[in-house]
């Protein structure tokens, strides 16, 4: 049994504030603790790097970030750049190196992972590895690349041996000669092995762990867990090993509730940028604003910390307090004390009548979570009582969420036809989702998307477009066309997020790397920060996509022809 989700792009959720992924969730991503999506983005916009020399400019900017050990920002830079240069092998190689560093940094700031390193013995760690590999063998969307996973496991351990946090945790500092000798033997051992399946990988990990214990005094579980995490994250951009803490966060994200401050964060030049503050959250009551930069947590400068370490300082038990130094866009500095509380992540934002003279209603869906369809149904009845004659659904910046939630929402507007189909290597992953007549809202519909609308958002937009149910306005969407399953594992409370299928729009269009093309494209010169006020609190005078959506809604009402 596993939970089937259309996961977020890359964003992750840290116990400082809000939730999301989706994981945006590396689809968004793609969690340090709870209630705060930390969306990693580059310090310099990819467009700036491109103008400096295309791929070369990106690699130079990435090298600068890597030298500063800003792995989250480097990884985000490479991922964003690969959307414009998808065939660049140098970018893909640097992306994987940055991902290995980034994920290592996250794990060793995660108390649930540190506990598993301490409590698992060698045989238990190997049993965990074998179970994870069997899940991959049974459910992954493609034939698993066993030899590549073996090489990546060895590379992950080699990288860990040069990482200060790993060496401190395992008392390996001050042994350069031993480490150098072991590394040579590690890669020779890997190169000599023929790896054709899970048993071969487990045997390799067992032999490497024994060698590391003999040469370095490294606990076998620590070595094996590097192979475990490397396999989980070495399949594609959305599959990943989940520590016990991260698995809990995934389930909390589905439910839409967390303990934290109620903000969405991203790394920003040694600080944490507040991308969005949840209305009614502890952060909002404390005076934290969209666009603020957190430069210190409980007196510790964020410039001295990794993003994970800074986000981890914001986490804690419900009812405890954290003191943050927040700097406004204008440079004004405040020291604020915020209480960590249970935060309900709203399924909808900005439910309103946007143009009363035409009866044009507006609803923003920030992510597709368990309650979204129910919340939307209640909002639509309320808008109907206020005189709604047409509806704009804003999916800009929506990173995805539950596949079933997007299907349920689409079914509210479609009387018949397909919504989405999924296809996987296993026949049990093949589904055709169809619309049903009952409970359908016939209101004229406009859907807003942008390049950050991903996965579940693309399912909904593709269904509306292909069935000619309404206008889809904005930019080509992200192009995250895969479905992830969440599989619990038998040891350490861990799990794996695993790509199990690709999804296709009703016309048979594959969404992966293609995205959804709007029926009306709108070029945005300076696209707004995802989740910030420009998208979640639209200003008609400054929002070209929203203006186009309003005009489309007016045209439909004037022509009196429903889609």
C-alpha cells in the first residue's frame, strides 16, 4: 500500500513555517521539520547567467555558488537552467553533484536521520537498502539503472568523506592519508563489480561498509545509508529517500496542517527570503512581511549557516518561541519574536468578486491538497450567492500536490470527457480519469498559469484546455508530468518517494518537459516571485496575465456562449 501523489516540483518544507513540494517537492518539489516550504532559488537569476554566455555563464555562476558551499542555490540554478538547456550534459553533471552535497547537508541537519545512523546496525541498514531497491524494482516507471545506482552510491560516500559535517559526526577529521587510500579502493571495488540487480547492489554496499569500518573505523550503517540515499535520489529529479522526519512532513503536507511560523522561505545570498506569509499565521501576527529577509535566528547569523541549518533553527515544539532578525526590502531591520503554533495551510486564497459589474469571481489555488476540492465547493457557493457569473482560477506558482485532488477539482467543471491518464511500467499504475456529470458548475471559466505551475496544476489546466471548457491564459507551464508514490519502509520510520507513472492530458499530450501551452500566451517581462504578493494578491494594474484573464472573462460573458 502506498500513497499516490502528483508531487511538487522541488520545494521542501522546513519546520519554520508553511507547507507545500510540493518538494517542488527534488515538483517542487521537493523537509527539515514542518510548516514552511523552503523553495531554493539561485542568487542570480538564470537569465542573467545566460546573457553572460549561455551554458558557460551558468556553469561559472554555479561554480561560484559551489565554492561558497551554497549547495541549495547551486542546485536550483542548475535545475532552472536545464529547463532552457535540457540537453546540456555538463549542466546535468553539476546538478547531480550539487544534489548529492545538498541532500547530505539536509540529512545531517535532520535529527531523525542522525538517530537512524546511531541506532541501525549493519545488517539492519542493509535490510533497509534491500527493501528500498525492491520497491524501485517493482514500482519505478522505467527499468532501474542498477549500474548507475552503484556508481552513484560510491560517489555519494566519497563525497561524504570530504564533507565537514559528515566527518565531524563520525570523528573522521585529521585522517587525510587514510581517507585518500580508502577512496582509491572504493572506486576500484565498484569498477570491478558487475551490478545487475538489487542483490548485487546490497553485496557491494556490504563490502564497502566492511572496508570503511576496517580502514576508517566508520560505522557500517553510516556507509550503507549513503548508498541508500544515493539510490533513492539517483533515479530522476522527483524520486528521493525520505527520512522519518521528511516522511511525516509529506503526510502533513497532504493533510494541509503543520506546526511552525507560517511562512514560505527560500535561500537568498546567505539569508532566508520570506516569499509568502500565510494569512492569520503566527508570522503575520508578529509582523513578518512578504519580501523580508531573515538574517539571524536566535542571535545566530544565517550567513554562517547552511540553508538547512538556518531553517532547522526555526523549528521546535508547539508553543515555544524563536527570535528572528528581519530586514525589509528597504533595509529597515527589526527583531521579532514569533511563537511556533499549529498552522492550517489554506486550500484557497483570495476568494473574492474581482469585477462586480461583470460578476467575475477570482480564486487562487496555491496547491492541491486533501481539502482543496471541499474548500473550493464551499467557496463557489459563497461566490454564487454574491453574484458570480464567471470564474477565474489562478494556478500561477502552484507546484502541484495530490493527483486525486486535481482530478476532483477538474470534475467540478467538466460534464464528460477525459481528465488525465497515467501510464507506468507496472500495469497497476495505468489509470484513465474521466469526468462525471453530477455536481458540475457550468460557470464560464478562465484558468491562469505560468512557468511555475506544475504537475497537478498542469493536470487541471490540460483537462480544461483539451476539453475546450475554458480559456487558459499565461505562460507555458513547468512541464512536470510524472506521478510519485509514497512508500513507507520497514526500518527507521523512513520511506521513498518514487516516480511510478507519467501522465498525459486528454488529447494524449505528454506533459513531461513539454508543459501545457495556454490558449492565450501572455509574456511577462519580469515574472513575479512565486507565492509572493504579485501572484497571491493580484493588482490588476500591474498584472498582465490577470488583465488578460479579466478580458477573456468579459468576452465570454458578452458573447453569452459558455465553453
